[in-house]
DNA sequence: ATCGTTGATCGTAGATGAACGATGCGGGGC
DNA sequence: GCCCCGCATCGTTCATCTACGATCAACGAT
C-alpha cells in the first residue's frame, strides 16, 4: 500500500469532517473574504472554539488568513479546494 | 445556520478522513467486491482494527457488507459515493 | 500613554478515535 | 460431534478532538 495520496486525502477530508468547519468553508466560498468576527457571529460557538477550527482549516491549506490591522481576513484557498474536489471525484 | 446538509457532509467526510479508510474505499471501488480477509491483507493493521474501520464505513453508508457463508463480502455503495461527490463538487 | 477591540493561545475537562489482543460466534469440513 | 476458519465484538490503553473561559498580543483611536 503506502498510498502517498491517501494521507493527503485523509487530511483534506478531515479538515471538513466537522459541521462547523463545513459551514465556515461554505461561508468563505460565498463571500470571497470574511473577517473572523463575522464567522464567530454566524456560528453558535465561542470565539476561541471558532479560532481553533480556523486554525485547523488553515493548517490543511483550505483557507488562508491575512492580518489586516487589528482584524484578520480569511478567504478560501481555491487551489486546495480544487485539489480536494479532484481527489473526491477521482474516486 | 442549522445547515441540514452540513452534518451529513461532515459525516461522509469524516468517514474517509483516515488513510486506512481511504485505502479501503479505493480498494472496493477498484474491485467491485472484496472479502474482509483480503482487505486485512492489504493493510498494515490488525484484523480487529480493520473490522472497526469497516464498521465505520458501513455506518456512514459508503460501503455495505453481506454475509456469504463464513465470509463477508464488502462492496461500495455507489449511491452514497455519488452523494459525497455531489456534496464536494457542490462547494 | 492608555484603552478598547480583535483574534490567537493556554489550560482544562469530557468525549471520542485508533490500535491492539483476547474472546465470542456462526459455518463448513473432518 | 468436534474442530478450524473468518469475522465481529469486548475491554483496554493512549492519543486526540471539541468546547469553553481566561488570558495575552497587536493594533487603532482618543
């Protein structure tokens, strides 16, 4: 075995393997860019919890955030998103 | 929020959010049907561990297994697989 | 310089996942 | 009947996720 893509696949799948993260990703896809505070407002979770989910998504490469003054602007990484789609449809 | 599909999405994504389960799914897709023992032979895991992964995949609906004498034959559930693909490409 | 806002990080608690060995159970073969 | 094979399940251990409040760091505004 030792499928090289199996692990990459699992990582990407795991990133969205949580309802909150699915919603975050969908939110960012539909909005082009979004400040962290808005995301927190859209979810029934504490700010720290949302921040952790954002960290997980960032580590997977699905999203990226850039500091904009005191705020942080998150947006989708289309490249990784397409990578995920390709892996799934390639099943 | 309360995205009804977010949870379904997360469940399906979580089912393949593990390298071993990705390999199992790929194996079944490529083989049409496969006895449990063959799957165990293809993975560097104990039989009981593989059995648990199969249980998880079965609960997600991605695969289904039918008893065939002393053996159990697993196969992909194309319907759920297409459902997963649709959810991902629909992002 | 101080303060308020924004978001990341820390620390913690409870729940769940992953892996294994051992055991249980049903079906065939002797 | 008895035993072996194939698979599921149980029980356990260790690690990780999830969620939260509290705290910390960076920045802008006053």
